[in-house]
């Protein structure tokens, strides 16, 4: 189930990237396209601004779970899983910008 969700998310992201790139190429002189591109870049910057403190809180929570587990293996495993998934998700969010920039330079 988790792998299907990740695959669906990546596929959706790629389709949206190619769609925005192809529309930008077709209507390169249009004001609407530039407004949409600016709006998407602003949304992306807000996502990064929100994700940074959220990742710090999640990692801190995972560390506290591990620290105060008092030997409970389940709490230690949940803390490790929280830290690992947070690092993966934050890295994914940070890598969206270079990937989109590379695709735009490749097709635009």
C-alpha cells in the first residue's frame, strides 16, 4: 500500500511537471503562463518554509520517543521510524526544486 502511494505521488508529480513545462513552451509569451509559473514557485517556497520547522519538530519528537522509551522496544522502533521517514520526506521536498529546474532547462 505504501509503495503504491509513493509511486502514485511520483507519477502525479511528473505528469504535473511535464504539463506545466509543455504549457509554458506553448504559451511562452503569455502573461497567464508567467503568473502561473510565479504562483507555483511561490507555493513551492512556502512549502519549504513550512516543512523546515515541521521536520525539526518531527525529528525532535522521534528523539524524545527514543530517549524516554524506558526500554520499550515498540516505542524505540516508532521513534526510529519517525526520524527516518521525516528525513526522507524533507529530502524529497528539498529535491523537488532542482528536479523541476532541470526539467525546465531540458525542455525549455
